[in-house]
């Protein structure tokens, strides 16, 4: 849903927010950040977990994933093995009916795990779907078995892991992204799948319009919208209690929530001003794209979905290194019925010769953003 920066625009800026809460405004603002929910980021950088697998996993849980569901569960076996499973309650059955996007999130996590292990001098041997690829949805079978061995080559992109973000702000449309910067970005990421870059004015315009229409479809499809609404965490207390899903934080957000302007009910009601403003804000967001990047696989196996996630994580890190924002806009790739026309158009534009478009995102220069909340590592580790 809307970000904190966008909500400030809704109410006329932080000055209005402070005026609304009077003399104690500064103290109120200072205590609205979900500090505990963001602590896993500093914990990973600080280290000191005392065990190579835990050191690597502390980074792995910071990987991007759909709706910030953080669906991974880890079981430690012996003294070198991690068994990776999906928490089936954390899937997105309305917008991701075949769990394709969830699997891509696991690919992001496994690539960051691999890089973090290598940074410590360990090679992560990753065996994908050791009990077979679950279809058409994920089940109780393992996503991967990971065994750490001596070795591993440090990856330069890992230096940007602590500052990596999925930038969900409006990009600067006065600042184009040069073809050379985009070429360098893809080259540094060294993707496993075919990468399509749309940087010409006609291509950008077409994908701006497509991604907006797809976003509008998701927001106006009741089941899809309600899936997001149920995952909203409004204000510090809710975010700290459940540091997953869609975090709406900050003093302005909490004030609007208390005033009844931004609530789950208002954001799910097409007649409400908040709903209308959300549409307007998302339209401005999609139309601020200064280029688009897509990942295309030959087929649509689970292993290819994992590769898409590995590629996306690397592209995200390379974008961070270049000072660029990268934001996934994969609504047009979702497989629920109301999205079918947009899905067909996305594939006609980005994979005209066949294949599956696994990821689509916008690129541009945007403001720095805060780290996304995360569950502490210990909550993601389960017994064998």
C-alpha cells in the first residue's frame, strides 16, 4: 500500500503532522520508528552469532520477498547442513495462486545466503527440491538442502547487502538513467536468465501504462486487495508485533490512523478518499519509471523460478551499488484470472518468442528509504 513518504503528501507534510500533535510532537515522532523490527539488519552486520550457518542466515533473512511474507523456515542438521522449508501459512493464494512469486523470494534468499557464506570463507552447496519439485503449489517438501563447506569466493556485490532496498518511492523523472549505467548494472549482476532492458522512450511509455493498469487491476479486485489489506501493519505497535507484511509506519501514518483517515476499512473501500488517493499515488509511482528490467526464463520450472530470484537479488544489489532504485512491479505477471489480459500483454512485449517473464521492475533515481522490518533470525529456525 502507500509508503510513509507518500502519506505525508496526503496530509500536507510533516509540519501538519507535528501541528496536529502539539508541543509533544517531536518526542512523538522520535518514538514512532519500528526500531526493534529493523534490528535484524544491524544484527547481521554486527555478526557474532558464533556459528557459520547462523552468520549466513542472519543475512539471508534480509532478502527481498513478495509482500514481505518471509516464508522461510530453517532446520539445522549435523554441524554443516541447513534444511530450507516454506511456512505454508505465509503464501499468497489470491495474487500468487501457484506460489511462483514465493519461490522467487526463496531464490533471493538462497543467493544472499550463498554470498554471506562465501564472505566467511564457506562454499554453500545448494541442492534444490531434493524430494522433487512441488506442483502446482508448494507443499511440505523441502525447498533446498544447503551444506556449508570450506571455500567460497567473496562476491563484490555483497558489500551492498546492508543498504539494499526495494525502492517503493516515486523516482526523479528529471534524471534519466543512461544506457551505459543500465548495461553496467546488468553486467555486474551477471544474471542466469535472459534479461530484457526497456530504456527507449516508446518502451518505457508502454510499460508504464501496462504496469499501472495491472496495479489498478490488483487494487480493484476484491480478493487480491483484501489479501494485502490483511497483511497491513499500521503504526509501530503493529509492526513490532508482526514485523512482516506491509508496514505503514511513521508519526503521520499513526495520526491518520487514529483520525480514521487511513484504516484497513478505508483502504479497502473504493468509495473512500483514502482508496482514491492510493490509486493516484500508485499511478504516479508507476509513471515515474525511467527504465524497466525483466527476467525471462525458457520454461517455468521451480528451479527456473529460483534462478529468477537469484538474479533479482543480484540486480537489486548492483542497482544499489550504482545509486539506483529498483522496484518490482510484477502485478502484470500474476496468474489470477482478472490479470489475464495484462499477463498476455507483458509476455507479448517481453517474451514474444516464448518463455515465462518471471520478474518485471522499474528503475530510476529515488530517495533513500528505511530498511524493511524483519522477524528475528531465531523465529525462523525450527527443530529437525
